[in-house]
C-alpha cells in the first residue's frame, strides 16, 4: 500500500485559530468555542498586493503559511494544490453588481481576483514558490478530491505537496444558494514517507462505508457548514494521534478511506 506522510498542518476557522489551538480542541483537551475568526493582512505580501487581497485569499494564505512554518521545507521546494468549492464569491458578487451599473465599471483588480487560481498566484508572490500548482473545485467533495490529487502527486512524483483548502461564506443574495455557512481553511503538507520520521503516514482507498462524523455537535455543525471542513475527522485523528481508518464522503455511492499510521 502506497503511503505518504502528513508532515505539517495549518488550520483557520472560528474557534480553531491555528494548529496548536485547533489540535487541543480536536483531540478533546480543550472545549470548542466558536469565537469569530479574524484574518490579518498577509505580511508576506508586498504592500500593493496586500491591499488587493480579499477574505478568501487571506484565509488560504493564513492556513498555508502555518503549515509551511511547521516544516523545515522551503516554499520553493513544494508543489501546491489549492482547493475551494466556491472560489471568491465576494468578487463574483461585486462584478455582477458592477455589470448592472451605468458604464459597467469592473475594475482590473476585481477581474484578476475573480479567477479560481487567484490564491495560488498570491501564494507564489508571497513565498517565491514556482513549483507546479493545481486548483481544484468539486462542490461539497472539494477537500477529498484535492487530497486525492495531492496524494497521487506525492506517490508518483516523490515530490512534497502543500494542499491548501479554503472556503468563505458568500455575501447575500448568493449565500442562500451556496454550501458555505462558516469560514474554514486547512493546509496539509504531504511528503514522501521516506523523507521524514515524524508526522502521520496516510494511504487512500475507496470503500463503501459510511463517512465518519464529529462526536461534538458544534464541531459537527462546523464540518457540515463548509465543504473544506469535511477534513475535520481526518485532522482530528491526526491531532489525537489516533491511528486507524478515517472515512470521508466522496460520492453518493463511494467513500474515501484514509488509513493513518505513525
């Protein structure tokens, strides 16, 4: 069975402000409290680019930066997989409103932030990363599809990959038509199992079992409130050093089993 190693994790969500705090909650040492998530301007970016960032871009960069800080690897040694079910709905909303105004005043900044891989571009500017990058969207199975993409790349190419998943609620009236109710981002730095002796090894396989849920009702609400938060059973198992199999939803008839071992 091919394995890759989860070397570092980042997380940004209400009540889960970073991996140290988040791991303590996810492994049961600290009770979960849904404090609002505050996203600072990304200091890694030059001032001009920093001013152009949106909440979605800040969310992605926050999680990615934390995972990178938890590893000795340099950003320019990593390939990346960015994952978002929704993209930047705030930008979509602002463009749609502009198109209904006289003269259709869509700014260049809005336009270049509207593409699905905009966070990947800002990450490259912020860190100097020039490795291969893929941006994934698969509705409410986006994290699972991105995990499979990143896992496959590491297994085949033997190159480390930083997976950054993120989704932020859309403004009204789009919000009522999207699956994102709560901001959430997580980043997993995956490397070949032979490269390190720390971290958690994982192997993926499809199965027909029911997906795992979170035992805490508030964390289960978070899991269901954001497609990227479907990762919670997996990262909770890693936080608690609970080895064994975690099952994530993948399609109406197939689940994704993640076998974890130290």
